[in-house]
């Protein structure tokens, strides 16, 4: 990879190797190990005191945009998630489109769609607080759609995107994420595939131990 980023070592701490041609070669570790190493190398996995999109506070944050800024990394993660989704979908099921919520799911939806293959769409916030397809995006009646998101905690953005798919006439057949922060607890009512599952603590602002300790709060998606 060009650019000279010293954190983008070709070999991760787990022993897995990032294959710049678009694959995740796990070596002796799992695909999750390789993904975790990529997120560490690109600075996408942060530790400290953070406000999540949900408003909850946490001592860990996954800022996947830091990983997705490298096209080769995005391609590798998209290919890995596409394979994981194929494993949870019924054999031979066609996928018409991959949809992601703006903005975190836009690039990921494109990378996954390229590998399935399928069309790539994204849903945007509407005035009512939900999500909707704009910019002329259309779905055929009953068209099978996979919804993807970079990281999920409670799954709120994913559910709103699923509702947008249904409102547009499509049918959600699976959900995929790079990081499942719920540790497998989140349930979307359809098959779900995540490349990395972690149980990450999340606190209401009024009950946050990091706030009580005076640790500075960061809002990485706004800063």
C-alpha cells in the first residue's frame, strides 16, 4: 500500500497476513483475528471515553472510516463480509441489492455488492427520524436485499434501513456487519453475519464510570 502510513504493516499481530489483492488470509488465526488486526493497524479501533451514535458512552470505539479510507482494506473487508453472508443465506439465493445506512454503510455496501454481485444502495435520514431511499433508488417488489453496517451496538440504524427496504417494496434476507459490539446479543429477525463479535461495555451518560472518573469524552463522528 502506498502512502507511507507506519501503522499499515503487512503482517498483523495475530500472525494473519493482509493480502493486498483483496483477501483476508487468516494464517493460523480466524478471519476475525485478521479483521481485528486490520482495524488496529489502520487506527479504526480506539480506546478511551467515547459517545456512541446511540448516545451511550463506552471505553472502546470502532471508527471504520479510518479503515475504509484505504481502498485495498475496504476491498478485503467487503470480500470477507460477502463470503460470511453467503454462508448464512440459503444456498443459491440471489441478492438483488446491498443497502447500507448513510454514512457508515455507504462504502461497505458498495464493497460487499461488488463481490456478491448486486446493486449498491444507501438509505438516508428522513424528517420523521427514520431512513428512506432517495436519489432515485428503487427496489422491485419482493427484491431480496442484504443490509450492511460498519458496526452495530443496538442495531438501530440497521433496523431503520430494514424498514426503508420494506417501505420500498423489497425484502431483507440477511444483515451483515464488520463489528458486532453486542457480542451476538442483537437480533434482526433474519440471518446475521459479523466478521468480529465483541461484548463492549456501553453506559447511559448518567451512569458512566468514565464520566465519574473525569475522563474526557470524545465524539469522534462529530470531530
